């Protein structure tokens, strides 16, 4: 996976950073409380020494990790590209623009849920400005100190943890919402789903595979059944008017395409309203309609008569 290098303040305006912050508003926290934590150099965050210490108190609760330039990362999203692949120097000092963009992203994600902020330094500046009613648990400036962790444990005793299956379903739906940029992407994770596998995790419904959650990107690759579920929700659709007989769809064959499609997005190809293929976009939706040559979609699965 390509590293996303974020070593200057202009990284706040990289497409990957801006898109991530924008899509966080589509996600909803789970449970009664959100625990806000600082990021770490190690990725995924949960592998770092500091987060292993935090999780002695916060594991099982909804956690939200503050980070610049991406704003906020809910724990269930930490293995998702690009948040699992960025590299940024940590100086401990935050510019006003970093504080404001991160704070706005955090506030948009939190909605009206109660917040416990286990932060210090620039992270604390963000929380004090944008979520002043939060309960702050780090009193000595060291988030991993025994005193700070004991404070965090004591506060969290007042809240109920969400159940394990509830957390799993919520996590999968959060990834789907982010990936397809719509809350209706919950349709990809129907009630009664099953998931198998340790690395590339295969998602099933009624004994039919819907999608695979890829280990290297933390994103879904669709099977035909997943394409049908998302087509019913009106997401990432491409319309053609001919019988698709190869695994390459060229731009001249596209008669309609969702304008929000970006290169490398998972897309659903339909003909006369029926899903005939799923694959990965090579062009964005507008380019597919304008171009008179070139590959529009690399097909992964197609319906065969």
C-alpha cells in the first residue's frame, strides 16, 4: 500500500485528507459515550504502546482518535486506507488551522453523544475549544501515566459497553458508509450477515458471498450479490445498453454513470435495471460520459447467461 506522506501543513488540503474529514460526518458513534484519544506514530493505532495502555480502560467503548491532517478516526476505521498508511511528523504543536479543521471534523462526527476526552497538548486544545462539555481525564499532561489511566477507568465505569456483535456490525457499516459516501451503504451489511476469514474477510448473506473486506486496504471489494444490494440503494451505478461479454468496460459503452464515482471506486454495472457486473472504476463518473476512448471499469465479476 502506498504511503500517504503528510509532512507539511498543506497536507490538510490533500484530496485524501479533505475527503476523509468530509465523510466522517456520515458515520455515527456507537453507544452512550465516545472516548477521544490522541493518535500515535504506529499504525494501526491499536498496535502502538500508548494505545495498548489506553485500551486497558477504553476497550469495548466507542473510541475516536484525533489526528492531523485527517481530523478524527473512529477505532473501527483504523485499518482503512488512507488512515492506515499515512506518515506525519509529531511535534506536539498544532497550528490554528489544524486545531480548527480537526475540531470541526470531531464535532461533526460526535453529534450529541457524551464525550470523555483523554488527551493533552494540542489534542486538548482541540477538545477544549470544540467540545468544552467533555469530561477530561488527563490531569498531569501524560495520557499514559497510571494516574491518568485510573481517572479514565473511573469515569468509564458509569457507562455501559456496547455488545460485541453490535460493535462488529457497526464497524462494517462504518467502513461501507465511508467507502460509498452514503449512509444508505448500510444495505451492504444486512441483518443476519455472516463474516468468515482472518485476513481477507468474506461477507455472506443467505449463503451467498456479498463482498470481501480486503486486508491491505480495509475496504470492500464487491461480489455480484453486494452489487445488487447497493444498486437497490442507488449507489455507484453505471448503466450500459449492450451485453457485456468481457472483463473490460470501455468508456464509449457507458450511457450513464453516477457523478460521484472516483477512480479506484467499487462500481455496479447495470443493463435495463439489472446488475450485470461489479468492478473497479478507472475513470471518474463524468469522464466515463465524456470520453470517446479508454477503459472505464475493470470488471471483477460479471453475470454469465
